[in-house]
């Protein structure tokens, strides 16, 4: 009797101890999760801003960028928050009317004042980079080019932002910064992480970059193997702990507008009656061109000659094959002092891998409805161009009433020129052509050189791989919850085993 009473007391005490232990474990797990959630919340972010103006040959665009101040060395944190198109032509067109530059940038700069918090104006850098249009103006008249930049700088200095200067980018810089932009936005400079970022990742191959403007075109990529040929066409970068030897070249005068001027100057040489039958314009299209204006650009100077008329008329005939033949005459492929050339004796390594083609590459292809198809073959593009160029001008105007007549009339030439440049100029093949992606934006950010330019000037991309960052908030919370649940399950099983070990072993058997 006495033994039974003692046994009951012991059992009673054991049960209460187990209940207390179980209750304490539940409280501990709950507290662990609560502390994790409350103490590891993302802190409110302080943002910084940067402004870059792209002063191109045909127009000027302004971009506003924003990034968390405490994360400036992490990839993918800089975001474009605003794009403003400046009304009017490119700044080079104001060389003979400098006074007009006083009001040229007002609308877009006022937009900046509204987007960037007023308290951050003094620490927000503003950069202006001028490209091929100003490079051509400098070739013609260096004094005028400096005067244009001085006037633009004077205008930008009047705002409360931290103006960092206006300068003319070299062709190499334009190409290299475009390459940095798209690879930064695609996350190609950092290792691809595995399993919640807890394991070491793998190196990623970069995208090549192709830019087409009005006055120049750039091609930039990291070749498969380094070559000692034409070292002037290579730039070396060290980004996130990895070395890159990048080929880049800018073909001045081979933007789509200057290429058209070259073609017209070349073809009018054979005319004696002031009429140019042009297959790159639609049948029924006609336009008068002043001969003196045709030779204004340095790009057309090589074809300049005295003609027996002051103006000539373009009369479209709308023939894609003839247009392509005329365009191919712009590329001199008869001479190459290297193992392989693009055209005009310029070295070009074999193109391989993925390429992003932006600016006019994208806009022309978008009009031709060739950007929505993931894989575009050269046959598809050739057939599209053949059909489009053969359409009568009146039919084209009726089909696209919202498109400005100048742009609409030149899409036959522009599409033909792009295809010729890629195939005959850069030597893309049937298979490698499919690796070209025509892009305007990458996750809401414009593809182009401006972001890469700002990243470089603000030292936003480190040369060495940053110290491994702590776990992200979401990863931390997930792991806390996971391990807390594992702990809870383990405690429960332990309590069951401790309370009734004979039952547990019986079940196991």
C-alpha cells in the first residue's frame, strides 16, 4: 500500500515536470521566433540619387537613378526612377544658336527638382556626357564644340544639384559603359549563388553590348580568348574580384543617320539630272535634298564632288535587295591587316555568346515587330524587310498615321542597314544571329551607357568581391522558423520517449 502511494506520487511529480518542461520549450521556441522577427526587420533605407544626361546626336535624354545609401556596393540595387526626353535636337545642332541652350534643359531639370527630395539636392551628382554628334562637331570646329559644352555647363550649374561637369565621351567609353550597364543590370558581374546564398556560386558569362545611335555604332564584348592583336581596341576591367579583357570599338559615321547621309552622297554621284532613284525608300515617296546640306557632315565628305545642280529629288523604288546592295557598298571589306576584321580595316575578334542590342537597334526592330519573337533568324528579318520595303508609300502612311514622316520613310533603309551591319559588318552567322536580344529596358532600367557611366564615376562597382553580406531578412526569418520547428519537434519526441519509453520501443519492434 505504502509502495503504491509512493509510486503515484513519483508519477504525479514526473508528469508535472514534463508538463513544465514542455510548456517552457514552447515558450522558448515562441520567444526565439518573436525575437528573430522583431530584431531582424529591415531598417528604414536612406536613399541617394544621381542624374545623367545623354547628349546624343539627335536628342538628349535625362535619367534619374536611386539607390539605398548603405548598399551601394551590392549589385542590382541601383534603379532608374525617371526618364525625361529633352525637347529639341541634339546639343550639337545648337552650335550656331548658343543662346537657345539657356532654356534647352529647363523642363527636365525642373522635373529633377520634383523627383529628388529637396534636402538631397546638394549631394546629388549631375553628369552630362555628349556622344558622337559632339565628336563630329569637334572634328569640324573644336572651338564651337567647347562653346556648346560651356553653355550647357553654365545652364546646369545654376541648379542646386552637385554638377560634376559636361564632357564629350570617347567612342570607347560609350561602348564600355553600355557593356557595364547591361551586365550590371543582368547580374553578370557576381557569382550566381546557390541554395539561399549559403553555398559558393559559379561565375557567369557576360553579355556583349551593341549600341546604334544617329552618328555612331558601338560593339563591345569579352572574347573567348585574349589576343595581342590591336591592343588599342581592348579595355581591362577588374570588377567584383574578376578581371575582364573587353573588346570595344566605336564606328563613327556609321550610326543610322550618318550612314544614310553617306549612302545618299555615294549614290547621287552617278546622277546627272538631279533625280536619285533610291530602292531604300518606298515606291511613290519623293523628297528634295539640298546638295550643300548633304556634305555638311564630315561623314559624307569622302563622296563630295561638284554636281551640276544645287538640289536633287529622291524618288523611292522600294526594292529590298537593291537597297541592301547599295548599303553594303558603305562597308569596305577588301582590306584587313589582322586575322579578322569588321570593315574598313578594323580588327574584330570572332563574335560568340549572347548580345544585347539597344538604342536604335531596338526601336527599328520594334517598329518592324521583330522584338516580341524570342528567337529571330536572319531569314525572318530579311523576309520582313522585303515585304515592308515593297509596300507603296501611300499605303505605309495610311497604316502608320501616328509615326513622324521622317522616321517612317527611313525604316526601310534602317532595317536593311541593321541587318547588313550585323551580318556583313560584324559577321554574325545563322546560328549566332539568334543569340542577339533586342532590348530597350532591363527590369525597368534603360539599356544604354548612362548607368554604367554613373556607376564608374561614383565608384559604385568595387574592384574586389565585397565581403560576404549577412543573410537577407527573408532568408534569416526562414531559417529561424525552420530550426525552431525542428527544435520543437525534437523536444516533443523527447518528451514522449521519456514519458513512455516502453511504448516507444514496442512500436519500434
